[in-house]
């Protein structure tokens, strides 16, 4: 059985995108989308404050080890043809022993509908299954978050669970979908 690898590249290039670690100078770009109520709508937390954005950039800008439960790789997503951050993807090692990782994505709505989230998520899942030795990648999302479900489906992830009313989003009962894909099912 392969151990989860610790090697984390600092930059990944795709056809149209560059994924890289956040830098403090990305604060304005990140805050522009993370502060939007419509972006936070299904995240079970309020929009981020400017201070919250800065704190998480500072915490993640140096990269991460990829070894222990709850290690997190947060990558800024940039278009290759213009400056600025258009979104982010995140991979969390939820169970190092069993090589399970949760994937997530948040994008600036000004760059929606062009396949960027899917392209970035595909690159991150490839990294997970390739260099990082992950066995299973999963995503958890609100059942009403149809845009996010479509990203999962474009990646070839399987809907494995529908957890009815398993959380509270303010005073609304939230129903959670779990999507997943295994290393042996993944093809780039
Ligand atoms: C979830 C989220 C990333 C999805 O954004 P998105 O723009 O729908 O996803 P993509 O960037 O992959 O774009 C896909 C769309 O672009 C279209 N598209 C256009 N050109 C394309 C191209 N060249 N390649 C691929 N897709 C293309 C696709 O057809 C698709 O549209 P459809 O879903 O209507 O069929 C976005 O809604 C978001 O950030 N939401 C807020 C945060 C959030 O809820 N995150 C998830 C928490 S679980």
C-alpha cells in the first residue's frame, strides 16, 4: 500500500490556467469573490471578511506538508493569459491512514460558465491521485448547489450519498450530497 506522499508542487499549469499558492498581494482579488453572499450561499458560513481572507492567505501561502489528517492544500487559480486570481481550489487530507481527501472549489462569478472550475478541479484531482497518492477523492455539497454538482459530474465523480436534513444553514435544513471517485477510476 502506497503511503500518502509529502511532495507538493507550488504551481500547476493546465491548458488555460495556472494553479499556485496564494500570496499576500492576492488579497483584493480573493476578497472580491469570497465576500459575496451569492458565493457563500451554500458554504454553511457567512461570506469571508477582509481580515478572514488575509488570515487564511497568510496561513496557506507557505504551502503545506501532506502527511497528517487535516493538512490542507489551498491553491489560487489564475488565467494564464491575464493577471489576477479568478478562484481557488482546495484539497484536504481528511484521513491520512486511508488516503482520503476532500476537494472543494470557489470561483469569482465574473468568471463562471467557462469551465474554469472544472479544469482547475481536474488538475487538483490529478495531483491527488498522482503525486499525492490519494486513494479516494470526495466532495460534500448542498443538494441545492447544482453548479457544484455539475462540476463533480464532469469530473466523473459518482453521487454516493444524499444525507437528508443533516445540517442547519441558518434556519434552513440542509441536505448534503457526497460525490466521490477512486484512484483506479480516475483517468486524466
Ligand atoms: C460551484 C462553482 C465553482 C461552479 O461554477 P461554474 O462556472 O458552473 O463551473 P465551471 O467553471 O466548471 O463552468 C462550467 C460551465 O461552463 C460551461 N463552459 C463554457 N465553456 C466551457 C469550456 N471551454 N470548457 C468547459 N466548460 C465550459 C459548461 O458547459 C458549464 O456550464 P453548465 O454547468 O451550465 O453546463 C461556482 O458556482 C461557485 O464558485 N460557487 C460558489 C462556491 C461554492 O458553492 N462552491 C462549492 C462548495 S461545495
